[in-house]
């Protein structure tokens, strides 16, 4: 079963809010593979260098190295990546299918249109190592657990 620490969910939520639903954002997911599934403990944003960031997420390779070093400093494994689909559902596009087949966890986040970021976000995770797909809704803003 896929799990997230509060800190990882907060980091993903902060990155989603940073674009206000205007463009795709994303990053890397770090953590540990447990017997019952991956535990995401860290999410590190990576700049989008796509020609049209409103419709595509391509991680900037120069920004990827510091993100990977961040996971290494925290002694975390690279589990996979995350990115958003603003104003769209969390359904895999052609490039997302290819990315998912590379073997890492892929978390897609369907965001409401710009101006409606207060509405629920659709999260869908694909884990090819476990042949599993998980969907759930998250209502922002994320707040600390009681």
C-alpha cells in the first residue's frame, strides 16, 4: 500500500499551489520501499523546462541533480516522480505511459482550473513494480494532523 508522510504531502501541496493551476509542476519522490509498498517521505520540486509548461512537464536536468542530492543527504531512495495536470484529470498521457514503464512510481495530480484551487485535487499513483494503481482525492490546503 502506498503511504505518504505529512511532510511529503505538504511539499507536494506547496508545489501544486505555487503554480496556482497555471502550468504543470513536479519533482521527485524519495522514501523507502517497505514490504507493504512504497512510503514517500520526501518530495523535492524540480523546475519544468517544457516548451509549453501549461500542457507538459519535462524536468530540468540541471535542477534534477540538486534534487537527487537532497534525497541522498536524507538517505532516501528515489521512488519516482510526480507532476500535475492543471485543469485536467489525473490520467496518463502518452509521455506519462512511457515514464511509468521505466519502473519508477508515478504520481499524477489533477488540479482544478486556475481560480478554483480550493476544490479537491485528484491524485493517482501508478506503481509498476507492484502492478498497482491508487486514486484518492485531497482537499487543500493541507494542514498539520492533530
